[in-house]
């Protein structure tokens, strides 16, 4: 079933993004729900790639389609690259991001601009029907701001300032963000990898 990709996520926004990026491959992109797959996956890897592969392998065991998964996080240099792979779980999974973002700003109190460097990292994993595994990784570089700004996006976007735009990623439109984001770039790289391994012309 090489003309189908199942994306191992429950997040409808991610499925929409990958659908837009993969559109020119002529493949159908399905969420786990649309593929009728409902499993709980424990992301206990220590790298983004490991976590993405854990998710992709678990779903690949349930389908003969291509399976893709992602894992991402925020690395703040002045905090020893925290929250990193634990970004979703930082201060507790259910803690509102206004509180998580406030805490990061607080921990950076007195840290000057040039030491507030940070990046979003995204790894994408794909498991092909014949068992081959591929991974790609991309980042977007920025700085942690001094207050939350912007209402778009999610998670740490309101405190992630991108100097080239003069805005946080929460102030970018969805299209602007997808073009430069860690996830958008890692998905583009995966698309190029898939083109090498699969003939999508039929
Ligand atoms: P996951 O890849 O869905 O496990 O998400 C990891 C976590 O990293 C998210 O829950 C957010 O906290 C953070 N994160 C990843 N990408 C972004 C982004 O583009 N904007 C804001 N936060 C992000």
C-alpha cells in the first residue's frame, strides 16, 4: 500500500500540515484514527529520533501502509538544552503552556540577549512496508523572549522569537511557520528521502 501514509499522531494539525507538504507525491495521508488504529504508545526514547521510531514502529505493526511519526521539542542553551525531549512533559503534561512559558522566562531572568539562544528540533521517522526505516531531522534557531507574544501556534511558540522575522513563531501565520519550522523542514527532507526509496508515479 505504497500510495498511503499513516501519520502516527492524534494531532489533527500535524496531519493537515503533512498532507499539505506531501500533496505533490500523490499519496493519501491518513491519521491513525482514519486508519482505524487506536493504540497507546509510550515515548520512552532518549532522543527525538528514537521516540519518532518507537511511534512509527508501533503503528507499522498494525498496517501495511507507509507509516510516519514525528517527535519534537525545544532546546534552551542557557538551561542545558532543557526541556528537550521532555518538552511535552515539562512541569507536567497537563500544565498550561502559559505557566511553562512563564517558568522558562523566569529561569532566564538576567540572562542577556546573546545567551538566550534556543531551537525547536524535529525528527521524522518513516517505516516502509518492507521494514526499511528512515529518519530526518531539522531545526529552527531563535531566542527566548522576555514575555509571551502572539496568539497563533501552540506550546512554546509565544516565547520563541525568530530574529529573521522580528516575531515569535506565535506571531507567524500557519503558512509562514510551516515554511521555516523544524517540522516543515524535516517533513520536506523526508519527502525527498521517500522519493528515493519509493516510486510514487503509479
Ligand atoms: P511532540 O513532538 O508532539 O511530542 O511534542 C513535543 C513538544 O515540544 C510539544 O508538546 C511542545 O511542547 C513542544 N513543541 C514542539 N514543536 C513545537 C512548536 O512548533 N511550537 C511550540 N512548541 C513546540
